[in-house]
């Protein structure tokens, strides 16, 4: 099993080898040698690493005799003889034959005794090739871990994937699955300003974006705007920080009390990818009433991404036909969604402790797909029995969810948001405002390809002190088939996965477990930042 | 790339055969005198305080050693360039998925370092081969033969 540490080490070693190769490239090998004395030549020749080497006899008259590897000196050391070629001082060939030259006519001998061959370099190449192959094997074994997914949105155009502010329609893998998705954006937006969002395609996918709308909520200074799990907007009071949070492994309060991207997550159960776990939250100073809600900042791990890529690879070269089937048959299509496979994985179920009934009461669930952007949502709570503290239990799939913050919000009231369409859309490095018509016309789609960036400018209204912004994106995306995946074609397994998701999640558990740690590391380093080709073309 | 290109390389238009194995000529040499432009030619001999190059048009040029700023000696081409690493390593990178964005440049830099290292075996600078040892690279390492006139030397 490849752990993060191993991946990191692999790259450190690779870089080290490159540096070593670079440093050694500036070295030299001095292996030429001249002999003015035949005795010394004969002495050294017994120690030549490559046997009897070629020998150049530079003659006093400027001629040269080049002996190949058969030369010898007679016992009296008066002649050197062997097969060779003799040239004059202008290096015109005089003869090429078995030659015998008087030692006295020779000014010096020249030969070489290689002290360095390519063994060291071949070793370095072997190591490098081995590392390359090893890494290739990792990607071939876990091809789903080497690729990313979903359109991403950024307020800071220079931010990396780790800091994506929103992530669009992760489940819309076909035109018929198109849907809209709202994500809360951090911070507040000044009225009258132009608010710029950077849209990126960082995966091997074609993104077809039908609509991008900014929902702006006028937010008084002492209030905060929230989005609920069912995409309604609320204004509420400041959060109650969780006084104690714990799971089966102990206290996790420090991980959940702040929005600091220090996320609480667990790894999957090696026997079943559907195994549940519980997180308990205590809010000791909170007054339960009819207008409270639980706020969570959360996102998914790579488990759903892995399962989806598995499904596509099982399709193999039937991917086109199966996608057509999915497009035309709603019943089969639903087997992918929350009524099917995604439903088997489940969301984050919220239960509130009811003191009078001495039992947990189910309140609803957080369930937004996507491993990249952190979602900030609230779940309005109805359970209330007037006590001074509130206890909440979250029930979730092991290894499926990352939770950054859990808090209570109070005095929740529904509010309306102002919908703002992008005024200008520019492609990074492309023509000014070349794409603005795409999102304003419902029949047009903004098509983006891997590595492309677009800037969306939204004109903010004047009538408020400041706005809280939420980004709505609607569309679908088409996953690019990888050559590696074709080898995984297994229609029977695809049927098994979709018809019996619970059994599939059980049997696939050990396979996923093998790659779970390495997958996270690889995924976060696999995002495409430069266009492969452009929709401008 | 900086590492790979940081060392001396063959000058354009030069096929450096020189002193490699059974070649009877002197090494190809690039001399940068202190006051005149750089000259490329075959190293004929180093005699006392002078160095003789056979330049283009069979013209013998003599330089006083004290007037030479730098020089580079190219005395052959490597038998095995290991250039195949340029093809092999990036080809394997294709199996790395998105990681090829990183691994192809790394492999190219590595291949560049290796092939450049091989090439360096056949290249000496004045720092690596001091002037007092330079004669071994000459057509006449024993010095100019008394019986040979400079004007007669051609190639």
C-alpha cells in the first residue's frame, strides 16, 4: 500500500536524482595518457581495465601510427608491431597493414585507459526508470486517483484547488442529469462594486455550463446570511460555538469549533464502505427555540469520486452506448443518483436529543456531493424542549465526509436574495468579453475544456451596507474516457454496482482501502492548471 | 534545464572528432583570446609559450599562451550518448495521468543531465585541463616536429 509518505519520498528521491545528474553533468573524465617511455607504457598496459587498448605512436618526424588492439613490443624493446595504420604529418594515410616501427623513431605513445564508463549513469537511469514505472503502476492500478473532477470557482484567481470557494453540479454527469447547485462564498461584498469570480476547468472533462448566477443577500452588520440544505436563504445571529465534540476516538472539539480548514475526517471501514459512525456535539449555553439551526462546513472525501470513476471504467468501450441508455431511461439514470448509489452512501444525518422523550429525534441531513469546495449550510432544527443545552448526534458514513466546523445559529429568519447575472465573461488570455452572451441565453452553454480559466464579473447593487454572496451554477459535465480505464471494462460489475449498491460497497471496501491514503495525495496534486486546448480555438 | 544547459556544449557547425580513439588529428579547440574574437580550430601543438591552431582555410594561427583568456577542448564524440533516455523516460510519464505535467519536465531535465554528462566526458575547459597539460590533445603532442614546416600543415 502506498501511503502519502511514500509518494512524498518518491518525489524527493526523483528530485534528488535530477540534482545529482545535473551536478555530475559538469564533471569531467580525464582518461587520456601519454607515455614518453615504453617501459612505463608496458607496465601500465598490464593494468588497463579494458585489456590492450588502441595505441597511437607519435613519430619524431610528425607521422603517426595508430595500432588497434593487437600491438606488442619485442623482448629487446626495439620495435613495436601490430596491425595499424600509418599517417603522415598531414594525416594522409600512408599504409594500413601489419606494421613494425622502431621504438627509437617514436617521440611518445598515446592511449587511453577509461577510468569511467556509463555504469553510474546507467544505475541512475535504472533508478529513475524504476521510479517512473512504480508511479505508472500506481496510476494504472488506481487510475481514478490520478484525475480530478467538477467545475471550480474562486474569488482569489491565484488560489489553488485546495482553496476553491465553490464547486458546481458534481453529480451531473450527463445532459439529462443537469441541475443547479448553490455554494456560499466567504466574506462580504461591497455594494456598487464589480465582484469577480474565476471559473476553472481543472479536470479531464468537458464542462457545459448553462447558468451562473450570484445570489446577493443584503446583510445587516449584526446578522449573518445562511443557505439551508434545501437551498433557502436565512438571516441569523452569530454562531454558538460547539462546547464539546467527540467521536468514538475521543474529543474533537478543537477540529470543529472554527472555520479554519482543520477538518475532522475518518478513514473507511476495510470491511464495508457503508459502515456508519457517530459524532456527538454539545452546545451547553444554547437556548433551544423554534428558530435555531445547525451550521456545518463540510465536503466529501474522494470515496464518491472513486466509485464514479469505477462506474465509468466498468463501461469500458461501451461508454457511449451506456451513456445513451442513461440519457433515455430515467429508471436506469436514477440508479446513479440519490435514489440509487449515492443514496446508499448517504449524507450526514442530524439527530437532536429530546430530553422529554429520552431519545434522539431525526431532523434532516446535509448531503452535497463534491470533494473540492467546502460547503457552508444550515439545517433549521425543529426539536425543542426548552432546556439550556442542545445535544446533537451526526450519523455519517465512515471515510465519506470531512467536517471543518459545527456551530449553532439562532434567530433564523427566511430572507430573499437578489439574483445577479454576470455582466462580462472573459476567457483568461482570450478576447475581451467574448463569452457574455453564453450564460444570458438559456439555449447556449459555456463549454470549457481542461485547464481553461474564465473571469465572471458581477455588478453588485447599491442598496445595502454589504452583501453576502452565494454562487449558483447549473449545467453538466462529460467525463473524458482514459485509455487506462478501457482495460477495466466489466459490464457485469457495473450492473452489480448499480443494482446492489450495498453489496458492492461491501465487496469493494478492501480494494478502496488499499489506495485510500495515496489517493488523497495524488488527487490534490492532479489538477490541470494550463489549457490542453481552448474553446477560443 | 538550467542545470542541463549550464555546462559547455559543442559549438555549432563543429563535428568534434579530434583525438578520439583512432582519429589521427588533434582535438577541436575553441580559444578565446583576451583581445581578439574567439577562434575555433584543430590544436596542432603547444610549443613553449605558444599554441598553434589550424583554423578555417588551413590557416595556422599562433597564440601566446599569456594572451589566452579561456579555451574549451572538444576531443571527440561519445560512443554512447544515452540519448534514448529522452524518449524512454517521458514515454513512461504518459502513464502518470495528470502527474505527467510534473513528471515529463522532471524526466526531460534528468535525461538532459545524463546526456550532457556523457557529452562532458569529451569536453575540457581551461579549468579542467590546464595549459601545461594541453599538449596531449594536440595533433603533435610531442611538440612541433623540427622537420615539419607550419606552412605545410593542412587538413
